């Protein structure tokens, strides 16, 4: 079952803001997926540094995993980022 940070009561959250936070987005290994994920990250973090994105391809290079390093300032910011990434048609999974 997928949980967002909204499912966790604030008093039980282990995240202290502001902080650096890595979120992984996976999709088909096509340039459009990478561009979309980076655009979404930039929308939610005006300090987002594209040069720090880690990429990993699946064994057969069909899928691409992107580790997006976000400067998180609030729970709401992370929830909105997660929502936008999961809602995008090219995204398969978000962790």
C-alpha cells in the first residue's frame, strides 16, 4: 500500500524541515520522462540542481530511475511533489 506523508500524523513524522530529501521517480527510459520529472522537481523546488540527479537504467534499459534531490521546506511541498510525479502519465512508480 502506498502512503503519502499526509497519511502519517505530523507528530509521528521523522522528517525535520528544512532538509535535503531524495525522491525516486521511475518511468520508461525515454527523454520525455526525464524532462517531465525534472520540470516537476523544478516546479516544487526553486533551488533544484539538475546536475545532482542520479540516473539508473533497468537491466534491459527499458526503465529509468531518477533520484531527485529536493530541498524540502514543508510536508505540503513533498506531498505536492509526490502527487504531481505520480499523476504524470509517463511516471510508473514514485518512492
